[in-house]
């Protein structure tokens, strides 16, 4: 028979209590860490929901504007949507410094006009394509300009696109105000619209713009 002295029981009890205390303290240390991770994940999810909600509202607004313009031109007594063959006139815009600038859309020669808005998510997506068009237009001796329908010029976008980016404060009243929506690209020759390419620009649409610039005609 093995006998244990009272001191042995005390030591064993102390070891057990020490192990229990270590487990408890370890759990206490782990708890704030997992709580912090969960909190960060919740905050990230909330931010993502806000961003997606905003983009959804912008897209719905763009689609509604396009639908309204199409209905207006389809037979509700309003002017037709801008199309090839329509004559356009010079318009007044503003640069990033707030100075008025004349845009001679009716001048002799060919001009590629990119039309967008600072609130348009699809316009930001179209920027790389517009950069490509800017280089192709210069090679083809075609003038370029980017017009913002909300009247907000952007010097940063001007440097990025390598073309003037001007704001048109009363765009709907201008000679090119009858567009179905933004983003959009116009090709104008001698004050007459040759082609209209509404965005967003798929592969076929991009190829059509490239071909028109390379061929020197619509």
C-alpha cells in the first residue's frame, strides 16, 4: 500500500490549481484578441455595404437618366436623342480654375468628345479606354476634349487623360445635351455628328471607335 503524506496532497492540489489558473488566464488573453478580430470584420463589412449601396444608387440614377432621355426622344413630344447627322454648335465650359473656355465643336476638322460626370462610376471605369483614344486621336490628327455634364472640371483627370477636361454647367441646354447618358463618346466633323458611342464600352464598341479613328471617317 502506498501512503501519501498531507504535504503530498497539498502539493498536488497546488499544481492542479496552478494549471487551472493558467488555463483561465490563457482564455482571458485569447478572448480580447478574437473579439478584436470580430469587431474589425464587422466594421469592414459595414464599410463594404455602404460603398456598394452608394454605387448601386449611382448606377440606378444613370440608368434612370438614360431611360428618361430615351422615352423623351421616343415620342413624348421632346427633342430626339443626339444622333449621327445632327449639327452641333460651340459651347461655353469652365476649366479647373473656374475660367470660361470656348469649345468650338462647330469648327472645321474632326473632334473626339468624351462626355462624363464626376458622379459616374462607369466613367471612371472608362478612363483607361479614353487614355487610349487620346493617343490614337493625336496620331490621327483629331482634336480631343472631355466634357463633364455636372459642370465640374478636373485638373487631375486632365493630366491622366492627356486632354482638356472641362465642366459644362448647363449641359442639357447645349447643342449636345440630348445624349442618352454617360459615359459617351462623340465623333464630330466640321460641326456635324459622325458617330455616337454610348457607354459602357464593350469590346465591339471599342473596336468601332478605334476603326473610325484609323479610317478617318464614320
